[in-house]
């Protein structure tokens, strides 16, 4: 087996605890890694096979990451190097998805989505500039997705009642990207559901009042006409 058999090799990190590399290869190989400036020997990471048995994933756990750190990786098969690769974690950050997504209806009839950052105060990413994307859709119509970009550091978003259809269930989710480490967006967070009740508004009453008034006026006019003709 040679290097040309290795396909789709890529790595990403949450920039907190782990560096994940995955690839496709027709036979099981071992991944070895070390810091670029380290004089210590290689460390071994035994990959796990995917569902199709060709995709392998290896997770390197670290206590911390630092900017500028580079790893030298090598895949070995039967003790022979078949693939070499370097990766700088700061350039392949895929942050963890926001957590604790919640929704609350306010007096205006709008819905407030809120969430929390998935990093502790000790993490490098904690407090770093971050942007979010919110998406929501009618539960039974997943292709009708509205995606809203939040271009500032907020942890809430107001979904206006005017963008919803009354009487339907909705689903919402959120993801994030750290602007100083923009390689990847996070996965979408766990979903939250909410129901937009059908409530009669003043606008609805006004819209109903006009045709009803016209019908009543016409009815009264007809009745009066027949009364006078008799």
C-alpha cells in the first residue's frame, strides 16, 4: 500500500481538548504524531474505523493548544511510513456548537432564542470574537429554512412574529464561528421547538370588520328597499 491509496486526509480541532484527523485508506494503518519543535519521540494514535470500514478517524487528546503549534503526522503500515502531513491546529479550528439553546415568547408575540458558549473561561476561545447563524423552519416543511446571520457578539436572537405563520410548530438551531479562527463553522446546535399560536390580532379584526360591515350594509339596504316598496 502506498501514499496514493490515502484519500480525503483532513484534520480539525475544537482548540480546547482534541485534534481529530480522518482519512480513507483500504487497510488499517497507525497514526504517529509529534510537535514540530519537540525532541521527544513519536506518539501513537490507533484509529477507529468508520461504518464503511474504509474511513478511519483518530482523535489526539491534549491538555491545551497554543498558537503557532504545529504537529508532524505520519501514517504507518507494517512499520513503513506511507503518508506524511503537517497540521497547525490554529488554522483548522472547528468550534464546538453552542449549547443550552432555549426559546421564550415575549409580550410582543415575538420569540427570543438564547444560548450559551460551549467553552469554559479557561479555554483559549473563551471571550474571543464570535459570530452566529440562526436557522428556523416550519417543522413539517424543512426545506423552507430561514437563516439569519448575527454580525455581532450576541447570545440571543429575536424571531419576529411577522416572519412566522400562525398555527404551526417551528424548529430552530444555531451555530458559531470564531472570527480569529475562521476555518470552519461549528456543527448546528441541538434543536429547540416552539409553537406559534393562532391569536386574533387587531389587524385581523380590522381585516374581518371591513367585509363584514360591507355585507351588513348591503343586507340592511336590501331589507330597507323591500320595506319601502311594500
